[in-house]
């Protein structure tokens, strides 16, 4: 019961104290005296300068009642404070608020759950009041700490525990609403506050059901759930907090999430971690998404020595974040994302290689195998993330990423790649090659360029084709699949899947357009390089069925996307050369591979003959296929790639009707207007330095080329040297077109400059002297050509390795001096 004073003493007390005393009834069960409360409210509104004294006196009474456990009077005092707070909006309310917050703090410090909840409710009401002017000196450190502690309540009674946790979450929400909107006042974005608020919310969110069952943006919880379920209320508060984050304080709100997930070991399994970052990515402003991605990458670097499953969990979280960020703003972190992921891909392969090399005992082998599987989970997660991120980038950025990844692929014998493989060994290097090419395959999926030059520039094509000559069938498969992604601009690849004899190509409904000038130029420049890699790829001893299927698809896509009449002739020459190589078998290929090449040639010629629609050509191809069906089914893809196919002992005794003949193809195409002169020239792949770099034998084991001119062929005084030795370096310089092009450009520049600046008399004199010199040279040539041809003894002999090629009469040689003029 409150202390009563005598009437004479009461008359001497200040009026505000008498008004405050009157609102308390004799029996607290009767509640607040409303009539006297109205008088007190009117007095406070009329004399706002008395608000601070009213607040101080109420705080004094409340503190006394809390200590004496008079809960009824405490409730009345807080109700009165709430009503005064809602009724008074003036400059004088600032001191009153301090008294109010002091009383709320007293309630929160008490050990009674009811008083804690009461203080929280009052604070939430205060947080919803918009003050006219901010109070810069007011701080909420105590309330952040106290509400965070209430979020972790461990009360023995589940209902009371839930009630206290809900109160703590609502209190944090009130602090956020009160402080977050004004950047000038004391902010809660400081790390010491975020380290308390965020873990408290996440601790309660862990109880939520259906943690990662949402695919799109998580739906907003209902009002009933907010009041009853701490997990739903905490998630709603977490969203509100992140939605108010700005550029400068975004990182402070995200970093405690990593600390909480690490402390509670929530990366494996990572369902809750994925759920948290989905909330983060959907709640923050889109332009800040790259900040979150940077934080995930930084945490991945910090945990690079953790178990593979932990790293895989972090990478999967990154995948989810990237999937959401890719729809909006990704920011300047594109290369950083790929660089970090490729670095961790290399680390994973290195860990895997070390485990394989280190295990020697049975138990060690078991541990190594489990770690090996875990590392594969990490690697697959990285590749999936790279692919998803790359496939959502615009074309110009995707081209840069393709070049970036390709620059990381190590090729034996070169140092152009930028990835450190010194600790990997051969097995680890092969593994990283496969992983990087798989990543590249994911990035190129769905890429559509208007011209093939854009998709396959020279700076990308050359390093891409280098692994296609590796002695590893899986690497060659990946290179071909990447090529298909970039070549197939009309989605025809699915129609060509599987190597087979297509009865009617028109049924496939192939989509194609007229070959543009840029594509024609590309084939003139790079066609021979593509043919060479297909030719050599067909002759690899470790080829499996998939290799032949991909090589067939490569030929078909070149025909659809890039072939004009000239390219068609080159492709047919290539097919005939493959057939001849399988018959002659200079590479000692097994019979299965020889028959596989024959089947590949049959499938492709059947396809190209129907694509160009030359009846005679189609008739010849169909006839050969028909004879093979009856006499040599192992030359057809439907049979050779079937299990338990009977193989012949040799191919030398077969009838020529089983083969596609060059003369008949030339005859059929010539009748339809094709220029078939080049069909009579056998296809021979270019010899480059790639064979040495890719650890395979060169197609020509060239030691030197000797040009011997016998003494009886020409007069001795015209011969300077009988034998000229041309080394590999000299030959390389001779075919180095880039240097020649630079020289030609420089020569043209000097000529133009000379005609612009030199005197006219000097130019005229020089032209006259050149004209006279040309006249004398022509006279010498005419004199030589009317002479009878020399005896056959005057010949040109070319020696290469152990082979001596057909001699050429000397009088058929041209005079290079004429080209100078």
C-alpha cells in the first residue's frame, strides 16, 4: 500500500506530486484511477516544463515498488508513463524520456519474467513514437545487451522461455526502428552491437521449420506467427534489419552471420546457412549484393584449411547468393569471384593429390578415399558455381571469363597459363585440366554469338585447341564439347546427338542461315587448324565411342554453321583422308579404332551429301552404305559401336566398292558446278609446334630438307651451292607470316611516305631505272624459255626422315626474282 501523508503536509507538496499520487488506488487490483490520470495528463500538456519532474517522481515510486515486489503498483506506474508518453509531444519530453528509459531498464534488470515483458512492451511503444528532433546523446547499449540476453533465455518453463525470447526479439526490433533511420544519432550498426543482435536473431531462427524449402523469395509471415513463434518473429526482424542496411554498414551486419555459423558448425549440413543467405540476398538492396559475395569469398579464403565438407558448404552458399545476385547487380566482383573459385579449385586438387600420394596403409587408404570423395564434392560445387555465375553474365563479360579460365588451363611444355601447378604433379595437373575445362564448358553453355569470330577469337581458339592433342580422351572430349557450345548458334546439336546413318536429314529440321562474310573469313584463316585437330583427334589410340560421336558432331556443326562450297570441298577431302589413314594404318591403330574412323566417315558423308543435296553424290554415298550393310557392317556406326561387334582381321583385302572414291565424288560434284580440282589433292594436316607441346609424336619427323641440284642440270657458273641445308628454325622463320606481314606494312608505309615527301625528279629517275632493269630481266627469261628442256638428270630431290619424295624437273621451277619487281 502506498505511503499516505496527512492533509496539511499534502497541501504543501508540489502539485505534480499530488497529481501523481492520486492516480494510485489504495488497492492495486482496482487499477489506474482514470479520472486522476486525466487530470495528470492535462497538467502535463498544459505545463510541459513539469514533465521531467513528473517523470522523475514516477521513476522514484516505480523503483521503490520494484524493490518491494509490489507488482500491481509497478503496472500502474508503467501504464501512466505510457499514457503520458503518447500524449505529450514537445521539446520538454526529452528529460521525461530519460526517466522513462531508466524505469524500463529497472524492469528489464528484475528477475521476474512478467516485469521484463512489461518493460519490453513499454519500450516497443516508445520506439514507435516519432520524435520531432533526434536526441544525439541518447544511447541504447544497455537495451541491446539486455534484449539480446533475453533472446537466449533458458528458463525451465517452456512457455515462459518462449515469452521471454519473444520479448527480447521485439525489444531488438524496437531498438532497430528507433535508431536505424537517423545516421546522425548514436547508431547500432557498430560491430559491438551487431555482434549481439545478429547472433541473437539467428539463434531463434534455427528453430524454424522448412529452412531451405523455399525456392523464390521467402514469403512474409502472418501476424499470428509473428506473435507466437520466436523463429518467425526473429526472421522478420532480421529482414527488417538488413533492409535498412546501407553501403557503409552492410559488412557489419553480415560478418556476425559467419561467426554464428562457424561457432555452431552449421556449414555441414548447410541448410540453415543457405536459408540465412537467401534471406540476406533478398532483403538487402540489389546494388549491395556484391558486398555479400565479397564477404563469402573472404570467408572461404579464411576457411581454406577446413574439412572439404565445410568448404563445400560455403561454396554452395556462394552459389545460392550468386544465383540471386545474377538477376540484379553483380558489381565489380566478377573476376574476383572466378579468381577465388579457381584458386580453391587448385587447392582442392592439390589436397586430393597429396592424399593419394600419402596413403600407404589400409586405414590410410580408407581415409584417403573418403577425403577424395569429399574433395570431389568441393570441386563439383565450385564448377557448378562457376557455370551458374558465368551463364548469367552478359555476353561481353562472359567472353572475358572464357579467356580468363582458358588462361588458367595448364598445357605441358608451356608456361603461358597463370595457375600455379608446381605442387600438383602429373596426376594433379591432369585433374586441374579436367576441372577447368568442365568449368569452361559450364560458362559457354547457352552462349550465342552473332559471328563465330566473336565466339572463337584467335586468342581463345589457339589455347583451346592445344588440349585437344593431349593423350587423354576425357580432355579431348571436353574441348570438343566447348567447341560445340560456341559453334552451335541455332540449337542443332541435340538433333545431331549420337553418331548414326541418318536416312533423311530433312526430318531433323536443321536450322541454318546464310554464311556471313565474317564467318567465311574465319574459315579461311582458321579452317586448316580445325581440320587438323579433327584429323589428329580421330587417330588417337585411346578414343572411345563418345570421342567419335563428338568428332562427328564437330564436322556436322562446321557444315551447318560455317560451310560454303570451298569449306564443303575441304571437309570432304578431310573425310577421304581419314578413310585412307584407316586403310593404310601408318599409326598402327587397333582394328576397332580403324573401323570407328570408317564409320565416322560414312556417317558424315551421308550427312553432308544430303545437306548439299547433290543427287549423284547422295547416290554414291547411299550405294557404298548399302554394300557395307550387306558385306561389312563393322564399317557403319550402328554396328561398330555395338557390344560384341565382330571385327575383320584386316582391311587390305576389301573390295573398293566398300570405300568412298574420290574420282566418283569429284565427278558427281563437278556436274553440279562445284570446283573439284582440289579434291584430287590429298589432305595433309599442317605441321605445327603443338605436337611437341602436347606430348605426342609429330606427323612428320622432319630432320632436314635438302635441295640437291645435280651438276649436269645447269651451267656451273649459275650455281652458288649444290646443297642448301634448311633447319627447323629456318623453316619456322620462313612460315612465320606475322613477321612478314609486319615487314610488308612497314614497306608500304615507307613507299607512301617517299611518294609524299621526295622530289618529283628523284621519283621519276628511280622509276626509269627500275623499268630498264625489268626489261633486261624479261629478255633473259624469254631467252631461257625457248631453249630445249634439260635432261631428266637435272632434278630436285627432297629428303625428309627416311622418305624420298618424287623428283621435280628443274626447268619447272619458277624464278622468284620476278616477284621482287
